[in-house]
């Protein structure tokens, strides 16, 4: 399974509703994937391209 189908924070496969996908707010190069649980709990993520960290 490719990383583009996994949550950037916890690594679970993104299946179902309430997931989100967006470009890194800092560099715009990497796609950030977030599952519902990590979004709701404000889990940290890190951009693999520029190192930007966000909740």
C-alpha cells in the first residue's frame, strides 16, 4: 500500500468518511493525509519534504 493512502500521523489506511488530504501548508510539495481520529484529537504530523510540523 502506498503512503498516499495512509494517515501521515498514525499510518492507518484511509478508508471511510471524514478523512482529509491537503498540500503541506509550508512547502506545498507533499500531500498530508489525515484520518478522522487524528484530526479529531489534534495529533501532530510532519511533512517529509520540509519538516513542517502541525496539529
